[in-house]
């Protein structure tokens, strides 16, 4: 073996070893004791079994959008809440804890609470409507597919007749086109039921979790674990 071949072989061995080490380290991230999602959850779960998302409002005079006449919370706050909630189990009740440093009046707190709850209730209703619309369209498409397939079967029966045989290939091509169209509709219905529908159901479930949240005001809630660093 030449020196060049030896170095090439050694280089490949080192590359293979690095890849094995990389895969091993990545796998550790999905082991229970290493999962950041588990550690993230622990920084939010409290003894009452609820997950608290602390929102710092001490730096703003009002959390409302400047365009909303104090009826809609600034979208950045919702983005922050949803990003935090995204890493929590969907079955964990959520409490949004606004830290206003005691400067907000009870009237303003009530307006903020109602705005947040209304926002997520509307999002939930929107996701439910999207799911229902997808399910309804899936049934319609499936029905069309079944009718087309029934038509193709009927054409197959008709094709046995002497009159249909006389037009030969034309009749066969029409039948094949109808069969393909029928399967396309059925596959589209299946996609809506199982793939798009599955995504819609997850969206509804997540939106439902936020729609049931509680809104509180106070200092940041201390987590169960002492070390907040994740």
C-alpha cells in the first residue's frame, strides 16, 4: 500500500468515526434524560399541574396594538406566547402570567384578559371551521370518485355489448380515462381525510389548548426546578 493510499484510508476511517460520533450525540438528544423539551417543560410546570408562561409587560405602558383602540394585543406578544406553548404537551393547562410590575389598573387588566381570551377563542373557532370544511369537501370528493368508478363499472358491462364492441378502442380509452379520474378523486379524498385532516386536527387541538388558557397578573412564577437554565 502506498503512502497516498494509506493516508486516504486513514482519512476515510476518521470521517466514518466522526459520523458515528455525530449520530450517537444526536440520538442522545432524544433520550428522555437529555431531551430539551422535557427540561423546557419542567421550567414551566408548577405544583398545580399547570404550565405558566411569564410575559414581561414592565417595559411597555400598554400591550395593545397602537392601531386597535385598545382592543387587540400586539401580535409580538401572541407570537411569544405561541412559541413558548409550542414546546409544551397539548394536554397541559396553560396560564399566561403577565408581569405588569403592579402598574396596571384593574380595568386595564380586565381588558387585557378579555382580549387574549377572545383572540384564542377566535383562532380555535377558525381552526374548527377549517377542519369541518376540509372534512366536508373530502366526503364530496369521495362521493364523486365513487360515482365515477360506478360509471366505469357500468361502462365495462356495456362494453360487452356488440354495439360497444363496434367502436372498439375509442370506448376502451374513454373507460380508462374515467377510471383514472375516479381514482384521482378517491386519492384526493384520502389525502384530505388522512393527511390534511390530520394536520387540521393537530391545529384544532393546539388552538383548543390556548383557547382554554387562564390569564393572571403578577411577578414571574418560580418553576419546580431551581435551575431555570435549559
